[in-house]
C-alpha cells in the first residue's frame, strides 16, 4: 500500500514522494486500475505519530492528527480508543501489486527491454567493462546490473564484493472475508507493528510487520498460527 511516512527515516518519506509521482505517471498507461484510494490511519506511539505528522506537513504531504472518536464518525465499523491520537492520511491508497507488475513490464518492454522468465540467476561476476550474469542456460554480458533479488540479494551481491546487511525472515500474512466494506489501511506503530489493508481481490489482508523467524528462502515454511 502507499502510505507516505517519515518512518523509520525522512529518506523513506522522500522515496515515497518520488514513488507517488511515478505511480501517477504510469497508471494511465495501464489497462486496469492499479491504485485504489482508501485512506490510511496510523495508531500507536503518540511521539511517533506526532513526528510523522510534523514531517508530512514540512514536506507538503497530506496528514493530520485526529482522535479515535473522529475515526469512528468516518468509519463506524472501526472502534479505537476515543481520545487516543490517530494520524489520518486521506490520500492513502492500496496498490494492486499484480497489475502494477504488469504495468512495469509493459513500460519496460516499450523502451526495448527483453523479459526472460523462469530463469534462475546463479552468479554475477564483475568484469573490466561491466558484469556477466550467469544463469542455468546462458551467460549475459551487461554494462550495468541492477540486483533486485529480494531474499536472495545477499548471496548475489556477495559475488561482486558487496556485503549487504540483510536478514531474511518468514512473514505470516492472513486474509479475511470482508463483504461490502472498504476500510482504510490501519497501521499500529508499536510492538510488532500489525497492519491491515483492503485487498481488492480477497477482502482484508493483515499481518505483523516486525515478526517472523529467520528463514532460508529456498526452504518451504508453514504459517505461524500464533501470528494469525
């Protein structure tokens, strides 16, 4: 989802503002809707919320501090402590990730990119003029390589001398049936930072942001029933 925030750093907010501009540029070229406006509400540590609200204002972004009772008036189905502070971002949106990926690929292919699917990258080796990407079927020579390997990024980068400070964890995500109601995104900036958001295809998606055991990305895992 698209939630502009100065958490954990202001640089994160700056990236979010750049991303919002680019999302608005790419969506008109997509055959299907990518962005769904739902609004965002953030709860939890009052100091964190006040910091975020002040920084959003500094950057000219949408965001205001309201109370739990104000939220109840806007969304009667939500029940928060009446007097607790809530950060409301009315322009918050949910991103349909699968459609976004299709839009990214389409835009890249229009610019001449070639998409190779179902291809495992085994290694990246630096050369005097760029790099060689070795796959199971081929060796691709390139002037530049952008590594977006997700949980496999650390071993990939290690091949070219980069030690990425990454720890891979397994996150449990739950989906719940939610007929006839589009809620705002809700994030609790305390503890394990649970969040919930509307999924256009499934109803309600919910998870804990800061939870989950260390994991091997090549191993099959099981959901954490306690987290659910």
